[in-house]
C-alpha cells in the first residue's frame, strides 16, 4: 500500500506552502543520490518524496488528493501518480530547480535564457548632504556621478563594428545546459555564456566586449522645498548602462540634512531655545528672532515669564512638501541669571531681596513650604 504523502514528508494536513517546501527540501537533501551513491533505497525514497511534493504543492492536485487519496491519480484521474505524466526526469528537474535553483545555479537571474545577452545596468547610489536652509527653500543641485555609458563604437552590442554576437555553441543559444544525474537531469546556467545565450567572438576594441564605457556624468537634481532628512530621490535611467545594449539602471539620491546651529526639526515644525534676561522676564518685553526665510519676527514676553515658557510663531516652520502650507516655529525661553555683578548692581539686588515677599517668588516659596510640611508629617506619624 502506498504511503500517505503528508506522512512521507513529515507534515500535517494543514501545512502551508512555506512549511511544505521546507520539509521537502530537508528530506530531498538527505536522500539525494549524490549524497547516497550506490544506495538504491535512497534513490527510491528520493523519487517518492518528489512525487509527494509534486502533488501537494499544486492546490488542485492537493485538493483532489485530500478528497480521494491516491485514487485521484489512478485510472486516468489526472495522469500518472503524482502528476508526473510518465516523464519523471523532466518533472523532477522542474521541482529541483524550484527548490535548489539558487544553490545549483539553475536560475539565470537578471538574464533571459536564449535572449540577446542584454542585461540591465546596475542601480547607483549617491549620498547628498544639504543645509536646513536649502531644505527650507529648495534648490537645484549639479552633481557628478561616476557611471558607465553605452559604447558609441559598437552601439552597446559589445561586438566589433561589422560583426555581431553569435549563438553560444555550448548551449545552442538557450542559455542553460542539462546535466544527467542517474535517472533525472538538472538544468544549470550555461558556463560558457553565463546564461546569455550568445558569445562574442570578435569583441569591440573600445569597450572590450562589454558594450559600455566608464564616464563621470554631470546631472541636475531638483530638491523641492520642505524635503525631509532621509528622503530618497529616484532618477530613472540614470544608473549604469546595460551590458551589451541592455537598459540602464536607475540612480538613487539619498538626502541627509546637516544639523543646524539654532533650529531642530520635527516634521514641518521647528524648535529653538532662546535665553532672555532676568529683567525682561520679570518686567516683560520682547526679543527678535531671525527665521529660516531670512526675515525677523518679534516675540512678546509677558511679565513674569518663567524658564521653559514656549512661544509659537505660526507658519514660520518648514514648508510642507508640495502643499503650499508650512509648519510652526516654537521658541522655548530660558531666563538667564545675571553674572559679573558690579557693586551697585549687587546692592540693588540685595535691596530688592529685602523688600520682596512670597508673592514675588511663589514657586520657590511654595516648593520649600510643601517640602517642610511633607517631612514634618512623616516625623509625626
């Protein structure tokens, strides 16, 4: 009696696609004929595992198997057992390529087997640092980018003018070769053409067969007003030229904004700390602050202002990208204690202290009074 496919793979009937694939891969590696040379039982086990995986990985076949078991694939019910349709070697190659493609080089990523050998160029990265003022106003910057361009001698083909790439004699232009391993075969990337399907017998003398040449290009980059730190700007087609006439990659510009001496940014809002004199804070007054647009805004300080008081200037923050709106500027004040007093200044402060009452410094007087009451209450209890 044929073993249950789920039990064979060591999985439950509720297993998902990822778990199924992982279980098969582990067992296939264990019973692979290359790891068990001359072991016919391992070959049979490996074949059974492939058969089970071929059925369970296909939603329709799996549904039929869950309902009818092995009978779903007998007597014309879907072909040979496991859906191999009498061509086990071909089906096994497909399974093996699906599971072990990356390990065995079975997938020619970035290339098209049997194609023209053209490959897309690499993407490039450029790091740009700008000031907060430039982020506020926006700018157009000129940058120099070392890259590659299409060879003008061979028009990107890589072949000497008057000649053209030829079909690879090793793979016949397919880009893949099939190697027989016992009763099954495995497809791999052609080692002669690296999956391109073509070889250049007479390479271009200017580019050496690559179809591209190194060059530093000068590009103009538009930095919109209000752009944020860490923004990535994509310039399509401005990366490296493709290999042998392939499409160019993209250029990605990563922006960073230099720390500012006075302002800190949080989204569209700006924050600034400003000292004010004790006299201004006590009597009231004003001070002028220069904003990022170069203009001056006056901040009114009410009488009795304390350290930490925050003032808000609406619309004086950063522009909101492509919206016509702007954030706010928040200014937090710190009351500055006078230093380097003259004799007369000291006398005046001492006189002020003598005539002061608790109403002049409610916070400090109230704090110490509450502290005293707190500890007296502890001692009484």
